[in-house]
């Protein structure tokens, strides 16, 4: 493959140069809407895939870092053990 710098596009074709037209306003609006729609769908897909994984990760961390049960009896001041 050749680099783009090495390719000589040559002279423009005069007959085709006269056919150049500005794109209509509706076309630009349709293209923008299509891009925004695809971007939104991509973001929603990424969000819907990452949230359940994040929730499961949090539940797992709660289960694995849960402190063990304490031996606390009623009647002791401030939760201290009584003899």
C-alpha cells in the first residue's frame, strides 16, 4: 500500500466541478439525528451492561467484608460485655 502523500490525485475534472452543490438543511438535520440516536443507544447499552455488574460487585464486597457477630449481652452499658 502506498501512503496518501505519495498518491497524486491529478487535476480536477472540470465537468464534475460544476456539479458541486451545498447539502440541504434537511440532510444535515437527518445526519445529526442519526448520529445522536446511535450515540444514545451506545451509551444506554454500556450503562445497562455495567450497572448489573457494579451492583453484583457491591453486594459481593458487602458479603465478604461483613464483620463477624459480636458477643453483646443486654444490660451492659454501651454494648460492653457483662460478666
